[in-house]
C-alpha cells in the first residue's frame, strides 16, 4: 500500500484533501480509484490509513480510517556532513532519510568542497523535495529537517552526544555510549579528503565519541548511510 504526503492543515475531522500535485500522483501515476485504501502522513509525526472518497476539480479527498503506529527510532539523530558535489548531497539526503535520520546539518570543514546551497536556492528546493519523496517511499511519519550550514566547531555547541566517524575509532560495541539513555545525538561524517589533525584534536577536546563504521575506506555518501543505520539500529537493542 502506497503512502502519500498530506499537509497537516488538510487533515481535519477525520477527513483529508490532497493538493493538486499529490492528487495527480495518487490518481494518475499510481492509478488509484475511488474506494481504494491508502496510507497518508502529515510529515510531522502522524500516519493514517485512509479511504479515497472523491476526485473532483483535480483534488483527491477522503476519510481517515485509523491512525497508524509510529515507526520512528528512539534516538533523534542529526547527520552532520560536509557537502561535496550536488549528486552526492542528494544521495545522502535520500538514503539517510530512508535509514531514519531526523535532521541534516551541512558542515563547513577545512576540506569541504563546493558551495552549499546555490545562491538562487534551486538546489535547496530540490533537496526538500527529495526529503519528502524519500519519506513517502520509506513510510516515515515525519519529514527530516534540513538545517542551515554550520562551521565545524559550532557542531559541538549544544548538549547533544556527538559521534565522530573515523577509521581509528572504536567499534560501536566498545564505545562509551549509554544508548539506553540517549534521546538525541549527532553523527559527523567527514569530507572526501577527511578531517585535519586540528579538527580531530578539537573533537577530542569536546568529548566526541569516535566510532569505526567499516574495515574499509568509504565514500562520504556510503559512510553517511552506514553510520546513521548503525547508530539508529543499535539504539533499538535491549541494553
């Protein structure tokens, strides 16, 4: 059963109405019909089973059948990544939305390459659409937030636990992290050229938890997927 995005303002009194674009997707691309049961979500944490009741003036409307159980992880994870080329950023946003990342924070490191985002904002709008699409595909209840870029040192400014992906780090089983009590955390993924010695030293001073995510050297896109999946799924284990 497919899932579709309905703005929270269009879900009222056990009724819903899709916007024009999503209505076309439901009726034209997915070829649903009146009476079909579909899944909808508001992007803010609610998912529902719903029935299509009508398709008028290019708008799908229907009724809520029941609320669906949340499928989210215990930890709210922010992925901090150094932007590279546009296609790499798109891959990170798409696949890490699927793994369950709660928010994305582009970070500027000494070896960050390229500009983020473009001055006209077209890339940023494209990124938001990727987040929505990936959330629909993976049947999430919420759409991840795309945060404004920060300088590397500013990532450590709040109280969140900060994981730091590094080949010399500990395995997740050996690292000093109390997953039972962690509610939110960040995971930092480096740029293609890696981190400088100064950045690694600064992270140590700030008590970052260094973790090893693979026996091999990974591309930044692959590292982001592997690290986020590793942390999120480990948080679900009974400790």
